[in-house]
C-alpha cells in the first residue's frame, strides 16, 4: 500500500485504469481499518444498494466511480492514511486502529463516528485534524 500511495498525487482521475487502482487501494485500506461494509459504503458516499459495486472494487473488476464526491472522499481517506503512516511509522496497530479509537479532541468520540455522521465534511475534518497534528 505504501508504494501505491507514493504516486497518488500524480494520478489522472480521468483514467479508468487509475480509478481501478484507487478502488483496490481504498478497499484494502478499509479492510486494514476493519470497517463494516455499511461503513465503507457510507465513507464513499454510496447507497446501501451499492454493495455489489464495493465487492467488485475490492476484486479489481470495478473502477472507482468517476463522481467528484466519491473522488474527493477517497482523496481525504488516503490523506488520513498517509498522515497516520507519518504519525505512527513504527506502530501498525495505532496506524490502522486510530480511526476506531475514542479521541478527546473529538469529544471522546471515534474519528470514524464523525466521518460516518458528517459524510464528506467529517472525512475532511479528520484529515485536516491529522494535518494539524503533523504541523502541516
């Protein structure tokens, strides 16, 4: 996953091939975070009826949807992962469980709760929070 993230800033989102790779990358991230399928759909802004799309994305047979909303969400989610990799370079447990751990800065709620409840705005808030922690 680390190598795949290294060139994400240069991804052409109009390229179907790039969106296949991003779909696989983000579903792998969801697996590492231990998210339910409902949470995965929620974070991507997809309806509960999109379970088959999510499964196809995981298998590499479906590209990431080309909608701006989904692409923005994935951008923030990958930024969260990158920030956590930088904040916890030697602690894989914290890196992949941080989103489901209570956090005093989120009123003792999990970052996942904020993202789940506030959608794109919540995902962006969590990403910006981690940028702040990193001093960016």
